[in-house]
């Protein structure tokens, strides 16, 4: 059994302000968008769904926080 995400909503927003305030170890908006897009286009085994789901929630929360 595989999992395939059908949609990821990405808002267009200027990132230069936000990127200046991030530490070198934090992901910027573009990096988060790339990861979410890669996840959307991938398939996963059932055993991977729960950890993947938890990571995607964290990525979405970071993205939402940076776009405020």
C-alpha cells in the first residue's frame, strides 16, 4: 500500500525579510516548498505514514509561521 499526497498549497510571498531573520540551520520558505513538493510527488509505505505525517505537519507549521 502506498500513500500519495494530492495537493500542497503554496502562497506567493516575499521571503527576503524572513530569510534574514533565520538561523543558518533553519529552512527558508523556498526550501520548505521544495520539500513539500517532493513529498507530494512521492509514494510511501504504510509503515512510513505516521512519522512522515508528523514531519509534514511541522513543515507546514514552519511555513505558515514564516508567511505571517
